C-alpha cells in the first residue's frame, strides 16, 4: 500500500514539474514548485515508513520549512519587482 502511495506521489510530482514549466504566469509556476516541494516532503515521509526509518521524518520537516521560506522569498521578490515596474511605468508616463 505504501509503495502505491509513493508511486502516486511521484506521478503528481511529475505533473507539478510540467505545470511549472508550462505555467502561463509567475504565480502558477511558484504554486507548482510549492506543490512539488510539498510532494517531496510526502515522498520522504512515505520512504521513511517503507524503510522503517522514522528519523527521516526530521529531514522531511526541515525540507518543508525550507520550501515554505523559499516560496515566501520568491513571492516577495516578484511583488517587489512588479511594484518597481509599476513605479517606473508611472514615472515615464508622467514625464511624457
């Protein structure tokens, strides 16, 4: 049963990568990569249960925290970039 769950997680990870590569917008790509990170945490947890190594769950938790902080950092960068672009657009429109 756990092996079937692991295979299902790998399939959804593959689908998330495809969505990340094809996503029309930045937010779609960020969401897809966040989903990939979440599925990675789930896969590590399933592998930990299959192998009987509960200490792998600590690695999964650490990866989840890194994934969360990374997504926040990317979204903050995108938000600041869009604000700078809007500000430059307003300045060039006002000076014309």
